[in-house]
C-alpha cells in the first residue's frame, strides 16, 4: 500500500451530495486536499491491523470494500462500500482505541482510496466548521443504514431482505459474488439462488 502521487482531482464530485447542507469554501477544499493521501490497494487486502489503534479513515475513489466481523460460526459481513463512500471503524459504543477491533475492512477489488488521519481532521474541523458538518452527516447516514439493516434482519423474511437490498443497494448483485451477498443477507447461497430464480420467473 504505497502512496502514489499527490491526489488533486475528484474531490468536488465527492462533496457534491453534501452541498445542500453546508457550503464548502475554497479554504475548506484546500484543507481537505492537504489531509488526504491517495493509495492504490490490491484486491483482498486488509486496510487495518485489528491489534493497532486505527488512525485513518478512507474515501473510496474506485473499487469496493467489505466490512466483516468474526463469529464463532465464521465470518459475518456487516456492509459493503463502493465509489464515493467513506469507510472507517464503526464502533459507536466503544472508544476508538479499544483492541482488538471486532471489525475488519478488506478490499473486494483493486481500489483507489483517499486516506486521512483522524486527529488531523479533528484539528482542521476546529477552524473549518464545514468539515464537522461533513463528518456528522456521514455518521448520520451510517446510523440510518444500521437502522434499516437491523430492522431487516429482525423483522423480515429472507425474500423480503433481498427485496430491501434491491431497493436501497441495487448495485450489490452486480458487484458482489453471490456467496458474499448471501452472507450479508443472513441466508445460505442456495436460499439466495432460489429467491433470485423465483423473482426472475415472476
């Protein structure tokens, strides 16, 4: 994971969805650029060491990442992230430096990522409030996702979970192998195959 040449383009497009909530002044954009380092990461590579406090978050320019947690019966997929999305440790109930981390992030595909440091971002946000708004909106979006996912896992059938995925994350069936998609939905690959076949026949 060696840093490449300094990253310049594409930031405006990543910030565009937040434009209705705050205004990013040229100084805000410049600060973000100085905080970020572009990385090229091969497929199937971990982004963090679970036994080292995570000091960076990432924005995905290209590629996909999965977030997994370990259960006694094996790996469970918590979520996927793709172009334009931010990733980082989602431990909302424990301090960021509690180790080992229960989650791990791994690239699904070759990725281009923008990496930025937690502490440097926090310092910049003190004098650039738009950055704090950006962080809070990203966290709110993640909490909304968790609420939908929890409701789906607890209150719906396997077929209904697949329908919800098609509604909120329609890109996943084209980007994620079926066995990983089944893991994410909490069903066997055979059940997912049957649901997709039944849906295609209707």
